[in-house]
C-alpha cells in the first residue's frame, strides 16, 4: 500500500465516523445528547482537515 492509500483510508474512516455521529444526532439517539454528537463531529472533521494538511 502506498502512503496515499493509507491517508485516503484514514480520511474515509473519519468521514464515515462523522456521518455516523450526524445520523445518531438526527435519529435522536438517547445515548448521546446533540451537544455531544456535534462535538464528536467537530472533532472528526478537525482530524480529517489535519490529515489533509499533512498530506499536502
């Protein structure tokens, strides 16, 4: 595997995690408050952006 492939897989993982967190917030998952779900999405998006900046 190339480094680019590893970075792409990491980015895909984080984006999927963000989508899962958003879905949980939209579905009203009682295990999480909206504030916690939004914080998790924010953290995930930040991670993706950091990875993208490192790859440039």
